[in-house]
C-alpha cells in the first residue's frame, strides 16, 4: 500500500539565542557527573537544531503516525505524527527548528518510539535528528525530551556528550515512568536505572537527569547496581528510598540493599534486614515516604531515616481490609487519582483518612501463576492489568486484560482470545528486537502488547481495547511502531 507522505518545516523568523544557532557559543561547561564510561565524541553538524513541537491538548492523548495503517512505521517523519482524541479528532505535530542563517537546510527526523515519562515530559526516540548543546549542533539518532506545557525540546547528555539514548530500543524502560508508577513526584526530574546508547551497553545504576544548559544532564547517584522502578519511592521533594541489588557476578553473600538518597544526593545505606522485616507496602502518600510498620499494621506510617534505619510516624490512614487488598506488597503498584492496582489485579483507594479495598478483576485470578508487576500499566485515568505472561509460558492459555477507570470507578474485563505460546515462546529470540515483549499504553481506553516472534525479526503488535472489547493486529520487522500516550494535566 502506498504511503501518504508530506513535509511541513516551520522556520522561526525571529533570531533566537546563539546557544542554539549553528556554531553559537555558551559559557556553560560540562555539567555531567556520570561515570559510565568513555566513547568517542559525536561530530558537529552544520544544520539547524530542533527547537519545539506543537503542544498536545488535553483529551488528545494517543500519539501515533498520522497514517498508521499506511506507513512503514520505522520511517515516520516527526511532522507526520498525530495525537488523537478518544472521539477520533486529530491534531498534527508541527516542528520548529532553531534559526540559523548559515546552516544547511533542516532535516526532518523520524520517530522510532514515543515514551511518556510523567505529567511534564515525554521522550521521542528518533533517527536523523539534529540537537544542540553548549553551542554545538549534532546530527544522528538523538532522542529529545519534550516539555508538554511548552513544546520545548531538550537533548540528553551523558558523560558530557549528547547521547543517542536507547537508540535501538534495547531498554524496555529507559526512565521511571507514568506508565509503570502512575502519579510521579517531582515532575521536574528524570530518573533511570539502565543507560543504553552507542557507548554504554546496559550500564546499570541509579541515575537522575536534571535540566541544565538546555539539556537533561545525567548524574550518577549509585553506580554498578541493579535497581527497578517498582522498588523505588520518590517523595515530592526528591528524596529517594530505593531497593537495589549488587550485580550477580560479584557473588556477594548479601546482595540486597535499601538506601536513602536525599534530594541533595547524599547517599545513606539503610539496614536491609530491619527494613525488610519491619515494613510492608512501601509507597508515597501525601508526597511523603510511607509504608506499613508491622508494629502497627492497621495504619500506614510515614518513614524517614534515622542513622542506618528507618523511623516511622503513624499517619491518619487506616487500612480497612488488608487481607483482601493485599496491600503488603513491597513493590510499588501504579497509583493514579488516589487509586492503585497491584499484581493481583486488585484495586485499592486512599481516601481522606482510610485506605480502602475497592475491588478486583472478575476474570484474572489473584493467585494465578506468573503474576508479575510487568503486567501493570497506568494511563492518565485508567489502571491496566495485562495478564500475558502465563499465555507466553503455557500452551492454550489466552491473554486477559482488566482495566479500572478511576473517573467512573468501573472495571472492564476482556479475554482477548490471543494465545502466545506457539509463536512467541522464546526467552532469547535470534536477531530482531532486543526488548522481546512489552505493554505500551495507548490511551485511557487501550494498550498495545508487542511480542517478538520466535526466531524471527517480526514484531507482532496487539492493539487491545478492553472497554470496547476489540483487538487489532499489526506486524512490523525489527521495530515497534512509534505509538504512545501523553498524560496531560487538566
């Protein structure tokens, strides 16, 4: 089928800061303080750099190629990306480049991935993009972080160099995200646990990226450790309570750790055994670090470090039904609008002074095998439980989805009929996509499940709407469609 293609490049008439011009200067130095390795510096380019995109509007949440059914999805120019409302209305992204009178003609990048981060920022993976930092312009496969309120675009800087961050989609979760955690504070900082670009291969640790000199500059909080965004809590001030593990090759007898990292980046190891035995259900409540102190398990308690241990202060939040709510899980459930959904597909709610059991899936067993936090996702107002792992591991089992709309407090249950085992039962596919399976939120109504077909570069995408109870299928070769979701504040 012929691809419908058009190009619209908007060049600003007014002269902008020399920082973004071709060869312009800036007094800013190298603000990067990562220690993730070397690598050659990117070559400067004589092209105008990306400046901004048109700002998404509230209720226009789904982001996808404007002609998704017609286009080869690994070649979607940025101006051909559309963001759509639930009613089907469409808006196009308009692209603005920095003014540069002596530069060559601007190059329109192509989008390879859309990754919602939080209420303020979203990431676009791209090929053939042009970015600027510290007065120098670079052309390559550089992603940009977009400020949803202004449309401004920022590159990512690692080790003092602009980074082709996650350029081949090797990293399933490049940033701590709204999709897995739900409401995140603070929104002005980015956090990551796995850096993968052309010069770093799954460099693991605890990192944060801060906006400096018109780029998101990475800083190492703890290097060479394995962390997971479901095991990290960040309060509204930016203080972090994190669980992490030493690399298995170190063969350390006690490889599990808890740590408190202050907003000023001071690192304090916390007694692991004391924390593990004393606290359940760690999370953020009212913008504060909290958990269930087993000494008083009827209430949540606020926690803060005292030396190498956590000290608790009783909160007013009474836990009304801990047995049905299964609130004791230490891994964080996605939390939005005061609701959360845990890996048993159980929804609970934090009210003014109570933590109440709301309900659970009528389709997905709370005691199912292969229950995993990897199946949980959050859109802006919907919590999804996508039970696909058992179907991948056992023949004859179908993929099931439970969705909870927090605005109407309604459950939607859907047995998709999809069976994964015969075509996708492979933990190490040869070639093709490196992140071989995953769930991507599309909107408040739908998710996309993608799987790498066994011994093939085929990526099969299942677009699942548990509210309308529909499934659409799409096949790509070696890539995921650049589709995503933008959570926007009202």
